[in-house]
C-alpha cells in the first residue's frame, strides 16, 4: 500500500490524558500536513512540514499540541492534557511539493478519530 | 468572510442525473483547485485537481475553474449510488490549503 497511513484509527481517552498519533506519508513526499476536522466542517489546517522542518503552525494549534517529523519521513502529533473540545478527526496529508512556497496537490490518510470523555 | 464558501446541501438526486457542485472563493491568489470525495468517517479522497482556469475531464467527472468570477464547479455525469458522499472543494496559493465545508450528496437508486 503506497498511500498515506495513520495510526491509530480510533482513540478514546479521558480528559486530561496525553495522546499521540502517527502519520506515515507517501514515500518521497516532501511535505506533510496535519488537519483537524469536526462533523459538518471541512478540514482545518493545523501545521505542515517541509521535510523535517515545521514551517507553519495555525493559531488553532495551542501550546498543548506539538508535532514532529524528526527524519523527514513519518510524523507524530501529540496532544497534552486533552479536553473534550479536542474530540475530532485528525487528518494527515502529504504532498510531493519540493520547495517551500511551492504549490502541489495533497493526498490524505484515513484519519484518526479522537474521542475525549 | 470565509476564504472558501460551499453550500452544504444536502443534495439528493435520482440515479443517472447530472450533479453540479460549486464553490466560491475570495482570495485571487489561489492557483490550485481541488475536489475531494469523503465517505462517512473516512479521509478525503482526491478526485480532481486543476491549475489556474479552465476545464478538466476525467471519466464522469468534469472540473471547471473560472478565476475571473472566483467560482469553481464539479460536474458528475450519470450519477451512481456509489457517488453518495460529501464533496469538498479545496484551493491553494502556496503553503496552505483552504477547504469548503463540503456538500453532502445522495444519489437515489
């Protein structure tokens, strides 16, 4: 399978716990994005990486959220001290865009559905 | 004003009908325009992408971009029940992508 993969697919946690999600992009894709999607809404941009560098973060990304892409391949998104408002689908997408500022299309993974009780 | 506006529907059509889905946008810098299909509780699946203005056809799907009107469309010919999903438009001017809220489509057999 050469598509974007995400793990876990579902996560149920109690308020206050930390959670970590993983994304494996399409091989050789330089750019990796994280989005959050709630019911009835389109994906909302959280952050993106060009190779291992995190180039942009949304104002939606509070200090409880942190993302890494240590070797420019897979990425992790961690949410600390989860709140009920964090319940959403967390989507990862990758793009072959090779240069910062360049535009190219993107391909999504299946998402991780987070439920905070 | 949102960057991208999309009528959420829901839209219900009989099998075989032609479906027209539309989005408007405000940022004239957008150059890449995409349509995604999303089934319930799944990630968006890329259907079509277009660079700048014009038409692009792929099987039963046609994407149109009118940059002068800041208006994009997706047409689905001979719609099938398997086309029932939410359709998201997206557009980009560089590093970030902006999505519409999605239009929910049901094709009735």
